[in-house]
C-alpha cells in the first residue's frame, strides 16, 4: 500500500483527489495539509507542511505558488518524493524545483491528464511538418473565472513542446494590442479566456495558406487531473532523485 500526503487537501482538487484515493485499493491518504481546516477529513490535517509528522511515500501538491517553497524544503528534509501540480511558479521557484530534483524525485507537470500529455507529443510531430511549410501557430486557452494565472501553465507547456521541436528561437506573444506590427514567422501567439466554470480547454491552431489544422483538448471535469495525479504519486514512490513528468508515468 502506497501512502500519500495531500498538500492542499481542502481545495477543490484536494477534495476530489481524496475521493479518488478512497476508491483506490493500492494507495492510502495518510495526511493532508491546508491552512483551511474547516472541512471534516478522515485523515489528520495540518495547517502547514512543516507541522506534518506522518510518514508517507510521496506528496501530491495542488496548493498555490506561495506554499511551494516550504513544501520543497520539507520534502528534501524528509527525503520524500513530490508530485508538483501547482502552476504559476516564478522563475526563482522553477530554479529551486530543478535544484530540489537533484536531491529527491520531483514530478512536475502543468497538466496531469493523459490527453494533454499525448497532445504534447502530437504537436511535436505536427510542428516538425507544418512550421517549415509556413504555418503560423496560435494557442487559445479557456478556464474558469477563478483561475489566477494567465496564460495557463498547460498553454505554456504546449508552446514549449512546439518550440523545443523547432529549435528556432520561437517568441511567445501574449498581447498584441500594445504592438502594431505583423506577426513574426517564429512567433507563437497565446491567448487566455476566463469565464464561468470552464474546467479547461486548449486549442492549438496551425494556420497556413488556404488551410487550417486544429488540435483541441477539452476537460469536462477536474477528475481527469486528479486521476493523473494519483497515478503519478504511485509512480514516484521509491524513485531515485531526478526530474520526472507525466510522459514517464504513461510511458510516452
């Protein structure tokens, strides 16, 4: 039985993951961490990660960027692998994640769903063929009106996947309203929409002369992210230090 700690246990994703783990015979949620403790839990909940004294095999994090530094320090101290799902990290925090991965196993993914991670691979193949043929690349992402960061971490991951394949110094454009010029050939435009209760929608557009190819992923429930996070927690338990992602979990 794999024992997990849920960091951010009383948030929307934390509560959903609690339910998923409850139905999974191979994993047990032994503790939670959340500064809001007004929700009844079947496991002990600590107001901050430093107070958690429960032994576990890995931590799943769905909290906020402000709590990540303390979490990383704790995991290094306890030699505890961590599945890092929080987005909106600063450049300094990303560097700290990389340094932490030299000491413990860290799985960092902007999106935990199987579909998105398959899409990352498909985009590499598409970009390799379409970009040299003059296709422009645009990304449009849509999320609920409570999401704090824009563009989404997933949208940036999609752009990074394309950019890495092309290796031509792609530039990301987030707002064209301030710059009156034609788009550059090596430009990837990223647009963010926020409204209602949209769980997550990402569309990648390859626009060429007289034809358009679109790749689209729609998440209808946060459960797709929760299930992926639990599988990642199972995968990471007992792994040596290093940086992992969802492609390792699903074998892409």
